[in-house]
C-alpha cells in the first residue's frame, strides 16, 4: 500500500452525522508499523485498541468507513508480536490450550457435517424433531395424569374442548396440537377432526330446535336450496352471523347461490311467461320466433315483456358464447332487430343486411 502522510489538522471529509475523518473512506493507511486512525489522524500501532478512546467499536468503525469486518487495524509488527504472545500462552496457559482444542474440534465436526449428503442430514433432522415431539407429548401426559397424550386429548374432546383450549391447558402454544397431533397420535387427530363439525354445529342447537330441524345440513338445504333464501336471510332467522352461515354451507357441502331469491324469482318469471306462450323455456320461444322472422318489438308485444329481457333469456341458454360460434338457430334468436335471420350454410360476413 502506498504510504500517505496525513495531518490531524486537515480532515479529508465529513460523515453524514458531521464526524470529520482523516483518512480516505474504504482504505487503511499503513506507514511502516503504524496505522492511521480515521477519527483523529494519529498514526498508531493498533487502531483497534485506540478506538476505546473515541468510544467506538470496531464493527461501527468498519461500517462507518467502508472497511471489511475482518480488516486488520494493526501494523505488521504488532500482528507478529500478538502471534508470538499467543503461542506462548498456548504453551503455558491450560485454559488457552483447552479453548484452542475445542475450536479445532468444532472445525473438524463442521467439516465432517459438510461432507454428509443433504438427504441424510434432512432425515436426521426429522428424526430429532420426532423425538422432541414425542418427549413433549409424554411430559404433557404425565402432568395431566394420562397414559399418553392421545388419551388426554380424547377425554377433553368428549367434554367439548377444542384443540386450542387443550393446548393452553397443557401449557403449550395454542396451535401446538393442531400442528403436531397428527404426527404424535394419528388416532386422536382423526377423532378431533371428526368431532370438529359437531362442535362447530353446537351453536346451532337452539335455533334448530326452535325451527323444528334435527341437524344443520337439512336446515341449510331446505332454506337455501329449496326455499331460495339468501345467506343474510338465513342468518337473521337463525340469529347467527352471515360468516357463520357461509362457513356452515362450505362445511356441509351445500353449494352457495349468490342472490338466491332474485335468481329464483327471475327463473319463475321466465317459466311463467314461457308456459303462457306454450313453450318450455323462453330461449326456445325466442329461437322459434326469430327463426320465423319476428322482430324483437313484435315478440315483446306478444309476451308483454321488454325486448332487453327477451334478449337476456335468449343468451341464458349459452352464456358467454360469442355469436360467431353459436348454432344458426340460436344465432337467429340473438340477431339484432335490424338484421334478418342468418341463412344456414352462408358465412357470417356474407349474410344479407337490410
């Protein structure tokens, strides 16, 4: 490294916090056996020992002046003297010898572990984790007076406790049993899984008895699928929140229908109009009339319904299908009023226009 002579009276620059420095950022200025201190510009044998006078640590010094953490802040002669002193201490001080031997042993262990294939290391870690979980489970069972953790969990589940409550009673994290019971005791975990819907349905008992139902699935099916009541209407009747109703629908496999009442009313209206006109569906009626050359206005006058409603009924049979890919009979049903029905076998772009 080139030798630089820097005066303590002339700082090279100032840090962001206003601290002046007397050596370039990112460089260690070495002059023979002396090293320049960035904070005061003095040439010293060991800047590391000198930093206590400024109230700085070596880590903070290296970060402030862009140096590596392992950068030596001592001159070469000082490092040699330290090496000689350390060698003599290793000879005459038992504690130093023991510490050095322990460090070498750790280094050999680390090198040996690095040579072990990763799958073996992963399996060893899993085995160690399994032993730890088994030890925790055995300790909890002893404290609670049971033969094993599964017996304790099953007894508390029969009393209506949740896994979170049982975990807290055992002095564990509230999620410990939810996460690890399946590995420690699969039988108890399966029993808890089967018991969970019954425990969640317990809050429904008062409403079910009042409304004359024996279980939650039959009540939800009757109200939502048969009577087409909305989630909010069911929640108001049962005295529960709509979040509880949605969770129960998912839990018992009842498909939720958005805007059930409105959709049912719309379907009934379409069925009534189609039946009055002698058709099974409004889509069939529209297709028949359009194939006969009727305009939307003429059909609206016949069925006493808006033409926009008739167009929606025609599209309801094949939702989200582009008109170019529709069959000719349905394409005729959704054709604009100003155009004649399409001719079978003629490309769409070649259809005649009025």
